[in-house]
């Protein structure tokens, strides 16, 4: 069993290293891996999307500690979620929306038992004082019931959920990567259900894009195309160019598909 860390801490101040120190002190034999610590500060959507892209490529039983937590110290709950294949530990602020939509959730636990926190936890560093200790104790085979009371639900971010109406599907650009690909929250499954031949036009801003390809190199230079990327989410892309620059698209922009 390994622990994988995803945070917006960066690598300059040592916050991410402190998480590893806490885990190693409690569970010295447990491998600790970094997914990334370069999520933009407070960007829950980016954190949730990166986690969604990556989690399924780790072995079953992996414990993910994801900390993008602008509400730290507030009324938002610290969670431990057990799914059929993995464990997820972090704030209940919508960060786990995408992964828990894909996974079969078995138990959600509110991390309230101080026995599994560091002593006198800070109100501003739950990653160190609550989430990292919980992951380490879980790796040491502590049963979930000991961490706190079970919950029946978790927070979901609306940005990850397309709106399907009678006349159109409204999606959102949830990520623009370093290549300028605009990744939407529209899944292949949703669009294949509505358009079995995957033939449709996407309106973004004042432009429409309708040419569907299977990979980037199929597109003509400087011409925006549609394709399903490595996470089976619809992307607006340009072969060896930036769709974001050509179309003026940015994260949070709305995309429309007429029905």
C-alpha cells in the first residue's frame, strides 16, 4: 500500500516535505509518492481534474492525500473516502467530485477522532495535522470506524457537471493545459448517448468547432478540432498549436452543443 500526495503547496516552502515527514514518522515502511505539488493555489477544479486523470493508473489500495483547501479551518469537513479500489483523504470541498463519480463509493468517514491527528492541530495546516496522519494510520491497518463517524454524502462541484436541457448541452472548460488544449467536462459517454456517430458542433465564444478527430496530428495546422483526450473528456485542440490562443478560450468558459 502506497500513499500518493497531490497539493497546491509548491516545493519552495517545504510544506509538501513536512507531509512526508509526518507520514514517515507514523508509518516508516510505507512508500510515499508525489503526484504533483504544483496545482495553482486554491484551484480546486484543477486539483480535482489532475487527480481524476491520474488515480486509476496506481495500484488498487493506494491512498491518495489531496490537499487543495482554501477553506481550511472553516466548517468544511476533513474526509476519508473508501471506494471499491482506492482511498481518498482530503477536504470536503468538491475536490473529489470527478473521481468519486467514477468510483464505487463504499464508505465516507468524517475525520474527527483526535487520536489520529497530531497534537494541538493548527487551524491552517490540516494537511500536516489531520490528512497526513490519517493516511499513515490507515496504511498501518487502522480500521475506518476508528477515524470518526460515517457520512452519507460529500460535496460536489457543479463545474464538473454538464447541464443537459431539451435544446442544448452546456459544458464548461475545466482545464487549459500547457499546449493550449481546452479540456471540457463533457464525457465521451454523455455525447455518444446523444450523438451515436459523434457528429456535432461545439460553440465556444463566437466560434463553432465541429471536426472530430482521433488524435492531434489528424488536424490541419492552426485549425481547431475536437477529440477525446486521455481521460475521455472532450477537448478543443489544434495540431501543434494552441486552441486557447486561436479561439481566445480560457478555463471556466462555457461551451454549447445544440440538440
